[in-house]
C-alpha cells in the first residue's frame, strides 16, 4: 500500500513539473495566481488519490 501511495505522490509531483514545463515551452508565462491554481488543482487530485488508495475505503466489488 505504501508503494502505491508513494507512486501516486510521485506522479502528481511529476505532473506539476510537466504542466509548468509544457507551458514554458510554448512561451506562456504564468502569474503567481495561475501557478497556485495549477498546484492547487493537482493537490486536489493527490487528495482524491489518497482517499482512493486508503485501506479503509472499499474499492471494487463488495460482498453484501
């Protein structure tokens, strides 16, 4: 489980870097507010992934 959480964290941090690099490659300058919004959005993705991967959250088919 720890491996999945670390992999998700790494993917989200990598996604932040890729988004900033992609925008810089096309010469799009970001204001601090825009950069904060992108970071906040990807932080939200990290929270959702954390809840999804948490052992107490049932995922998939459940026996009723």
